[in-house]
C-alpha cells in the first residue's frame, strides 16, 4: 500500500469559519474541528517530518487492526461506536478535535433533546437526568400575535449543553471498549481498493491501521463522503444559525419557537439559571449582533441578562443524498444528509442510524443500512418541509399560527405525528379541511 505526497496541501484557513477537511490530489487528511463548509482556500505547507512517500507491508505484524474505523467523534460517531460495541464489533474513532479539559466538544446547536432522543440514548446506555440539564414538557409556537402549545405524548424532553452530552457519550464509548483517538488525523488511500482479505489500510498520525468498514461521521462537509464518491445530492439548501446562552431562569416549561419575518428564534432551557437561544435564518448577511430586534417579547425577557459565553454560528442544511453507502463505506449523521434543524430531531436521527448501521455491519453487508436509512429520514424531511413553508412565506406563517391557535388539538396531533405516535398522512387528511377553511378565512394580521 502506498501514498505519495505531492508537496502541496490545500485546506481551510483555521482562522475563518470554514470546513472540515484538508484535501490534496493524492490523499486526504481529515480535520473536523470546524463546523461549516469551506469559506476560502489557503495554501499550506506539509509538516517537515511527514515523509514524501508512505510505504509499509500489507501483512506486517505491527499493523493495528479494527473492524470498523469511524471518522468523526461527535455524537453520531460516538453513538455508532457504542452500538457497534454492544454487538461485539471492534471499532476505532478518529477525531481531529480535542475535548477541552473535562468538558466535551462544543457545537452550535439548539441543545434540546426530545423524548425519543432520550429513549434512544438510554438504549445506548446514557441515561439523562435533571442533573445533566433541564426538563421541558412540550413545544410552543408563537409570533407577535398568536401562540399555541402542546405537551409531548411520551414523556419529557431535556435541554443539555452540548459539551456535557458529548462527554457522557465519550465516557460510555470508553466504557464499552471503543478505541477513541482524539486530536488525531487520518490519511486515506487514493483508491478504495481492499487487500485480498477484504481489509483496507489507512494512516492515523502516520501509523498504519487496517479496517474492514469505514464510517463517515464527519459532519455536513464530510471528507469521507467526497472520498467515497457519495457526494451526489438529490436536494440541498442551507440556512444559518447563531447560538447564545443567557444567564436567566427558564420562564416556560416548553421549547419555544418564535416566528419572525426572516427566521425563527428557538429557546431551550438547559439549566435552572440558563437558556439556549438560537436564531435560524435564510439570510447569511443578517445582523447577528442584533438578532432579538425582531422579537420584542423575547428581548424583554432577556433584558439585562448576561451572555454565558460567546455567540457561535453554524450552518443547518437540508440535504438528501442519492446513496449513503458503498460496499465498505457508510455515512452517518449529518455526513449522510440532514433535515433542517427546525425539526429538532437531528440527534434522534443519528442515534437511530447508529443502531441500523451496527445491525447492518453485524450482518456482513451494508444493504440493510441503505434501505433503513431512507425510511428513517422520511418523516423528519416531511415535517421539515411543512414547517419551512411557513419560513418561506411569512403571510402563510401568520395565517397558519392564527389557525392553529384557534384549534390547538390539531397542533397537538401534529406534535404526536412528529414524535412518531401518529401517522402524518392520517393527521393531515383529518385536519386539512378545517385548517384550510380557517386559513382562507383568516386575515394575515389577525
């Protein structure tokens, strides 16, 4: 097996809000410490101790071997490692970032876990309690004139700071025997050609490792996805999110979604004295220092509250891939496509994918995972499409919230469908006539 260094390395400027990989024509180095797509390309020099050519015998007794090599140590990659170990499958996780002290790795996100996410985490061996965050009991939609809320049909959700969740998943992965390599880089061969025994070889920090399965859990700008030729996309759109924590006691037992003219404000309680506030918009040029201007009721709640740390930004993507796996490479989490963050189901999808992927690898084929992945993403994409209609058309949003506020049972049933407790087509068929009548008769500003 041979990698040839061509003397040039191109990648993202780490000082810019850019992507997740460094790529050369001859090989790829994974670097997941940034959260968004590359914003500009910068010429970089190779490390002086990196050899021009990496050569090692395919049968060397010093080679490390693992059944599954997971690129990306965020929640999706860690969940995959736990699910694999629960089935007795050896796995190694490679992550370029390093957790800061006892805390885990952070990422700009809403930090609310729905009841189904908690249930899936429990199956992975991670039981979240009030000591880990703050419970919430449903969802509230609101705009300047109307609000409607519904409780979850199956327990409580919980707001958990992302570093805390990452630390809990890391501890569980270590407990079940997954090998975790934080602060590490991986090099993959130019061509995905296995050895005679079906194993591939890569370099981790310059040391060779053999693996049977490669799992790309490296986020929206996945390097593994590009390397495996799985980048073909059926649907793709972007929105932009900005997260700030405020030191104030939660004022609501719900996750609140406040609808404005240009985006939504998501408020999640994450502690007895802290809320997570995320603004998501289609406008990449919005004034991120004055996000509360369009939400006077929320601004009044947060008046005088100190920010608990700096604002962080990220991209939320709607992406559907034509395929999420080859014979030996599988994608999981945002690397495998994603529904818009408006659903609040990103982590739940990743956890379900982790179980499906582990079952598929245990069977010796990724065919099951391909089929299961499609079915797992169908409901979140459908719900996201419905809600994003209101995002695209503010007048429709105003009329829709007016209609839902007049018939809150319909909102309750939609939440039940969102949680998988009801069939979405049945709810739409049952509620559409009355909703449509109210929608047509309502005035946008009513």
